[in-house]
């Protein structure tokens, strides 16, 4: 049996609060950044989809940006973020880099 929308919303709220209250949250983030950087070494992809971290989620973007900077000569690596259109609800991927122009999507996520 699937929980109804109010039960899912309450569970989501509790889980977000638990994540934000983790006493070692920053240490975990540092360890995850390190693991992600190691995983990215030698990847052949030129585009990787990511997400904009909200509500205490792990931020993969610093490691991914370093990955783009370390591309071999003549290779352009890109990071894509999903953007849900407010009116149509369609999902598209947009290239992201530090300092790029941003706007809020349908969920008010940059």
C-alpha cells in the first residue's frame, strides 16, 4: 500500500530534518567529495548530469567542476542540471558552470 500525499510529505520532512541534523554532515560531505573525485578520474564521458543541492543534500558540483577543468587537451566536459519548465512541466538539461546565469525552475530550485 502506498502512503498518501500527506504521509509522504511528512516522511520527506522528517528525513530532511534528520539529514540536516547529522552531527558529522560536513565530514561526510568532504569524504563524498573525495570519493567522487576518485570515481571521476579516467571517466570517458564528456557530459554528466547532476543536481542543485537543496535541504542539506550532498553537493557534487565542486568535484564535477574540477572534473571539467581537468579535461584532456581538445576535450570539453560539461555538467548539466535539470530544469523543469513552470508552464509546460517539461524537463530539459542546461549546462552549468560556477557563476553562470541562473533562474528558478518550477520547483523554485536554481
